[in-house]
């Protein structure tokens, strides 16, 4: 990818077998809230959810696009967007929020408040040994030697403290929120611009123009020499592709503007690559009728995840899923300046929104300890091959 | 701003609840006549109900209706509501949205609904949508826009119909309910709890949970004395509490090998065979 070096610091090779040295850190800009990736040296920002950072390879690389496929009722994808923006506020980044349905100010007012004390430190020590005491109801009678072994570590988290934790039940204080600079774009309030030669329909064109103006004016692409400290721009685009953006990709199999959203994403990614910005886009993929368009949309973004909530589906009553709120599918991970990307070691991920954390865990089958399972099958076998057809359960020897 | 969409194979909307709560109701009737909708309402309620006649001429071919389908835009509707005396806390009922969707572009239609919702003049929009008349995509986008969706379908029992309500709140919580209801002759709605279904899955589950130790020729149960004796049996590796906690104390390195050097390990570099007489 022949992109300017600013957003992504390239490093020639990281393999252990070569004697090349990694490029020195002095090339990387030191912006608050970012850190270089341990895998390929990219500059990463946190997405606001530390489990999600772990799943997508440490964080979101600056200059990339994260696509979130919404769940049916848009509850968890909206939550992820709010986490993303809240992380921007806490780290001091600039924000750009575009929405067609709810006013961006309403979304900003719903941002969760950050938890100040060190929750991550407590989480790491939870898995370690707990001192056994006689009144502890967890002491085992026969297998007591295994009492202090750490339980199966299902929560995914990296040991380095990078992101922040948020309390969903409280909203962020207005002072903290107003300290961050936020640009907003509300589709309903924009005056329709006649786009004679543009291939994009009017709302996407206006949105793209607005993003371009912000990037240029605030100097994220290096066009205006910034005297102050460099900063990262976080773009949150809510529910692109829905009908309220003027796009009919959700209602028809062969939409009139079938290339509108894909053109927009292509242009947006170009803008992101040439500036210090990160974008998170949510798309109501369950409404998009044409799967080919959805495939193109995924290919045009860098990181793509899909949320599948159990609400309202038959999976809600499945006992396997009773601890979780939905499944998380990682559809695509980017290969930035390298040949292969780090994939998470498991594809079965489930998420749960707790009050203080949005956890993404490995979905593993619990041991099948139910006693009725084997009994029922044995009884059926006995009835099947036994001589008595009357269902007599007497076991006679 | 609530937007209710009812999907139905037929049936009409009952307005009594809204009128009783003191709100102005504007009905855009494209599919049913005024008499049918207002049947059963008393005179004070009828005053608060403003019926805009679209039936039987919704497209305005014979110029007999006061409101045609083409006029379903946010400016026209807002004007219509402001023309009545009190223009606050209005409820807009559209019968039906299917008629409007057939003559308007779905994108423009949804944008109109969004503008009406945010306009401030209308508090709630209730619309009836016949889901079998549209493609799945169009039904999907209208339901996605709605805050509450009530799906009506006939139940197994002919007398009752089932209504599935899905409500979405601003905070992202989703609540779902299923209710059985029936409509009587004088348009009274009676909601019932879920009727018991004969011979279904729950019965089978009860059968499989019968006690398996009951009908055997040998005894698998324990009496009280036997249980006490069982608990008194000394297990082989049961230690006292002090020894347990001593063994459980976390050692600095688990898997540490303790080895005292053997006589054979005394290896002399300069005399490997140990036969020099020095």
C-alpha cells in the first residue's frame, strides 16, 4: 500500500530469523491514547472495549476503517459506537459524529462515564490463587489440591493496560464531554446539495465533503502546519446504508444506487489513509437484501465484525447461550504493510454487556454433567431392544 | 416519538385508548370509511377525532376525498394538523401505510416519517402496514424505523388472534410480549393470556424426569443411618485443615526439582576417569 508514512509507520521485517533491526520509534508520533502495535508497528488506538481490542489484534490502527454489522435492534452496535466515542473523549482525541436517525447530540449525551480506579489490575489478579479458608464454601472435599488452580481463563484481555473501562449505568459528565471537540453531521438538517457530476447521492456526498473539510481545516492530514500537539480524529458514522441516508440498498435487491455506499466507503478510506484518523461505521447488514453488495462493503473496509444478538431469536432460550447476550463474528482483519495478519485463536466468540464492561469471551461448551441425559437414552434403548413393548421399566436380572 | 406499525392480514385499529387519554387524533383513512372507524365512540371522543377522508377515493380520481395519497408529505401533514384548533400532543393514525407506500418511493416515505417524527407537531404515529403486500425489504426498513412493532396473526384457535409486540427503548432495551386477543361484535377488544395448548412439549418433559430409582428390584436409596455412616468413612487423602493449607500454600515455583548431588556427580575436569594418583 503506497501510503504516506504518517499514519502507518512501516517496518521492513519483524521475523526472528533476520538480523534486521526494527525501525526506531522516533518515526512514530507520540499522541496521547495511542501506542504502537507489537505485531507490525502500526499506531493503534483503543476502540473503547478492551476485549474487542484484543480480538482485532491490539487495537484499531490509525488510518483504518472498522465496520460493525448491526444486530437486529441496533442496541449493541450503538453501544459500541458510544464506547468508541467515549474513549476518544477520555484520550483527548477529536470526534466527528454523523447520524441520520437520532441527533448526534443525543448520542453524545448517552456516552458512558469512565471508571477512574484501576479495574484492569483487579481483573488480572482474579484468576490467581485465592487463599483457602475453612468457611469458604468453595473448598472441595476430595479434589482439594486443585482448589487454588486458576479457573479457565475465558475472558480475553491483554495484560498491557491500553483502553479504559466505562460504567454503562452512568452517563459521562458534561464537563468532560465538552472538553472534547466534537463535529457533528445530522442528515436531516443538511440542505440537499445538487450533485450534478458526483456519482454519489446527495447525503453521502455532503457527508464526505464535511469530513474532508474537517480534516483539512483541523490539519489532520498535515496540510496546515500544526503548532500544537498532533491529535487523532475519531469518526463515528451511525447506520450508514439505512433508508434515512437516502440509500435504497436496504429495500431492494437491485437498488438504483447500488454503488453509492461502496463508492462512499472507498472515498472515505482514501481520506483516512492520508490523515491521522480512525473511523467506525455501523451498517444495518440484516436489512441489506443483496449479499453481493454486503460482501463488497466488507472488502472495502479494513476490520469487519458482525454482532448477532440473541434477543428475539430462538437462540435466546438455548441453554448454551444463557450467559451471553449475543455472538460476535470477526469477518475480516486487515493486513497492514505485512503479509499476514494475526487472527484470534478461536472463532467462537460471544459477548455480554455487563454494567462495567463489555466482555467478549470464548464460547466453550460446559462439561455435560446433567444426569438425565444418559438415563433417558438408556431407558429408550431398553424399551427398544427389550422384549416388553409395554414400557415396563422394571430392570429384572 | 413512537411509531407503531401493525402488520395484519386485515382488521382495523381501535382508537379508544388514545382518545381517552386526551390527545388529538388525526386519522388519514385511505382504506376504511369514517363510519366504520368511528363506530362505538361517544360524542366527546368524536370531537377530538379528526378524520381526513381518503376512502373511497384515495388517489383523487373523482375529487371526492379531502386528502389524497400524493399529499402524504411532511409539509402537507404538518399543515393539516396545524389547521385544527389545538396543535399539540397530536397522534397521527394512518390507515394504511401500504396504500401510501405503493405510490411513493420507499426512501422518500421513510424520510417523511422521520421528518414527521422529529417535527414536534406530532407526538405519535400509528400506522397499519399489510406485510403481505410488500417485499420483505420494505417491510424490514419500516419496522426498523419503528419504535414499536405489533404483528397480528390468527392463532391456532380460530376465535383468538395472537399479537406479538416488540418495543425498543432509547437505551437499547428490547421488550417482547405475546398476547392473545379477540374482537367482539361491538368492536370491544379483549386480551387474554396464552391459552393452554393440548398435549404439547411440556408434558413430555415431565415424563422424562420421573425418578429412575423407583421401580427397581434392588435398592439404590440410602436411609438416614446409611447416609451418616457413609459420611463417616475416612477418605484416604483427607488431611487435617492445617496440613491442607500447608500443602496448598503457593510455592514460589511449582515443579521445582530438589536434587542432592550424587557421588557419581563429582566430576573432576582434569581427571575424568578418576584413576590418576595425584
